[in-house]
C-alpha cells in the first residue's frame, strides 16, 4: 500500500572531522550522516524507527554540491546566521558515510566560531534533510521501520551539542510530499519475514502487483507550526483519490483511519501554537522566543514553565538597574510641549512677569478651546465633529495633558503672587521645618556657667545650664475653588490666573496675620508671664515718643538683659526698629544720615542709624504710637515660624471635579509660629 503525505524537514546530528582543518582556505570536512537508525515520534499511530539509506542512488546530493549553506543552529531566517557554505562538488558517499567539506565565511563575526573549531571546542554539527520516499515494514515483535530510500540533505548547521538521535525534532518550515510504501507483514505459517534491505524500484513495482489496490492520499498542513513531539502529525486531506477498493475480506485488518488521527493532531497542534504565542504576547516577550519553543516541539506545560522563567529573568534585569531615561534635550517632548503651552498662557496673563519663550511662540494667541482641542488630538483622541462643550468636557476629564497644563499655570501664578506680597516678619524671625503636626518643643538654653579660677592641684568645679521650654505646632489652612467647563468655553483665562494669584496674596497675608498677632496680642510664655512684661525687662515703664533718647533707653535695656541665671549679662544688640505705618516716616528720618545738623545735639548716633526700620500696618490696629526693637535671630531667639517639610509656603493641587463639572483647585498652607524668647524683643507703648 502507498500513500503520499506532506512532511516537514528533519534534523540529525553529525560531527566535524577536526583533523581535516585547512587554515589557508578556512575549511573543514564534516561527516554529515551515517544513516544510523533513530527513534521518531509518531506521524500518526505508534512511534517508529527511521533509517536513512546511504546507498548513492538513494541520496540526492544536488543541493549540497551546489553550495548548500552552513548555518548557525539551523537559523534559516536570518542572513547573519549563514556562517559558511558547502564547498561545491565536495559532498559524496564513502563507505556508507556522507562526507562534505565546509568553508567558513571571512566575516569578522565568524572569526570566533572558526577559532573554536580549530581548537576543537565546536565539534558537533547537524543536518537538515527532506525525505521523498519511505519504505515501511514491521518486523515481527518490533516497531515499524521507516527506511528513507529517496531523500535530500539541504543544509548543515553548527550546534553547541549534537541532537539526541533518539529525540529527533522537526522545524516549522515548508512541508513537502513524501511517498510511504507500506509492506504487509506475512500472514501464513512458514512465510519468511520481510528483510530490511533496500528494495530496487523494480522489486517495489513487482511487489505492489501482489498487494491489494494501493490507496493514494495527499496530506497538507496549514503551516501553523512544527508538530508536537507527543502528537507529531501532518494534516491530511484527499489529494488524488482512486476508486475505493472492495471491502477487505473477513479476517483481514482494515487500514487505519488516518483522516481522523491527523485531524485530531492538527487541532492539538493549533492549540499548542496559539497558546504559546498568546502567553508570549501577553507577557511582552519577543516573538522569536515563542517561535523557538514551537520549532523545538515544546509541549504546552513545558512552554509555560520556560516562559515564566524568561519573564522572571527579565524582571531581575530591570530591577537591578533602575534609572530614568532623559532624552538628549533634557526633557521629553510631552514635558517640553506642556511647558511651552503654559508659558504662552502665562505670557498672555502678564507679559511683563512672564516673557515669551521661543518654544511657546507657536501657541501664542490660541484660545483655551483651541489648546484643549490640541491636547486631545496630541493624546490620540479625535475631535472631528465635537462641539465646544464636548471638547471642554473631554479635555478636563480625559487622559489628555490639558489638566496638567492648567495646574502648571495656576501654580506659577499663585507662587508669583505669594512671593510678591510684602511680608515684613521674616527679617527678625527664624524659619524652621516641621516633620509632622505634633507639638514642637523649643528648649531655651541659658548661658554657659561662668568659669572659676582653678588653683594649683585644684579641682574643676561642675556647672549647669539653665533652660526654659516653649512649644507650638503647625496648623493647616485651606480652601477649594472650582473652575468649570464654562470657563473654557468662554475663554476666561482670568479664572486660571487671577484666582490663583488672589490665593497667593491670601496665603501671604495669613502668614503675616499669624506672626504679627503674636506681637500685638502679647501672649503668655511658658513661665506664665506675658511676652512683653516688666518682669521680662522688655517693656518700658512709661510710654515715650519715638526719638533718639527713647530709642537709646530701649537699646540700653536690651543690652543689660541677663541669662536664665539672672547674673550673666547678654549684651543683646538690637538690629530692627519696628513701627506701625503711622510712625514709618519718623522712623526713616531717625535713622537717616544728617549731613548738616543745625545743632550737634540733633545728630543721630551711628549706632542708632544702623537700625533697620520695619513698618507694619497690622500694628496700627493695636496702637499707632507703640514701637519695638528686635534683635537679629542669629544672635538670640525671637519669634519662630514653621512650614511642613516638603511644602514650604503655598501648596496647590488640582483634580477633575466630581461635584462640579470642571477642575477643582485646592490651596493649602501648613504653618505655625511662636515667640521663643522675650529677651530679643522690646516694646515701648509710645506717647
């Protein structure tokens, strides 16, 4: 019985002959086949043995002698994998062995491979071949023997380890027709069993006359991948069917239903290929990795394990060297575009405060709606046919970067306004950072104890540091305002610029209110006494108008302040003259240089003219006559103010609104202040 089926190419191990190396021609001989019997997985039915006939008339050497490629591990789809070729005319059959001379390429990339061959490190090669005709027999009690009596070797490959002859594998290359000639086993007693010798075409034709009418079918595969090692088979469907033979007589075994077996194998192969490709694509592995698993005939379970190992290996590589990639320009295109649009909007708000940058010129003059549409289209969203309302809604609630652009604009205008607001207290107060919202305790250290004379062989006496403790904590202040889609539609840029600017002023005002309230409210210190009190020796007994004499007395009182031990004189030198707005002019005249005094008594001493005047209008509400002296915070503590660490000054957040149809802007301030020491401050009620 004969069948014509479609088969893929096969692979077999072979070996180099190192003693045949010719360095001048960069060539070496290989024994590409001995025709040894190997075990093959089933094409259909049971596994079988395969044997290559090495009879010269059974081997087609045309392709080898035409200069067949010498490949790197059977990589047939990459030009770089061609590392040499068979020397034309060198392929031959000698003493049952296939021999050919291989010449390697002169490319630099092949140099390492050639040196390893010379050193004997690479000794294994493998051949790819196609079988055009098998003769199949089944000796008694043994597996079927498929003997290739017409076959073509078409490539030779260098491999790291020779393939196991008992585990031959297939590739997912093109299939080709192969004739299977199956010889029935003898059924009568005394009949001699079939021998394994190679039959001549005449013997085959003679034998076919004595058998039942042959059944020829052609089997095709949909080329979805190499056959699985457990279910190796090819798809079959009738190619040229002869008239069906008469039913087999009773007692004679019927032919195997190959169509059903091949259909089942085809379905299993499709599932294997699609499962491996699906897993690799889902886990973002290279396509070539999945193709290699399919080519090697790896089962689904084994493929899952290998894919998970590959994912774990890639994860380790990524985790080992974390980094942020910054393009040549320093910022990526998205960040650059956002900054340019933000600059165009800020320039439109205030050309003086925000000069137009070169990158922002293309966005100059564009309305908010035009910029919203631009952001949507840059993000890949089509705006064709959308109304202004739809564009505004999607720009504020989609994945476009328009909300980030608006947030940048609001943040910069808020910051600009916050920093521009005149705050007078930082000159004589100290700034610190709070790590949390818990109470901060500030220890007020006293002076070091006075040194005592130590006599000869005398002892050093111990002293102690006096201390007092003040505490305070930061508080959170905030407000939320909504900017709706109507603002975009109306092109109301002020909503994104003036509102944050007003917030900036408000925050700066709040900070000043908190600090100056300490001065005007005169709170109690940790000792239970008011900040300005006669007990603290920092409050004038009787009010006096601002003048040289009264300032001189106040300065003398500060210099005579003592430490916590009530003994050590601190000699505190005032640095600032603090007055309400009503006394600002008089304070400036007091410290101004008098070049031509009318009387020598009117000359203001240099020590007083070194005072820096600070005029604060919040003091007028409490008293228009009271004035103060303050020391530098670098000499002694006065008032301390604190921000939450990481959020110094104004902090703004934006989010897509839920309660409102637009963007919500939240402004927050985490701030606190407290008088730490009274000795660096002095008050005169004035007159």
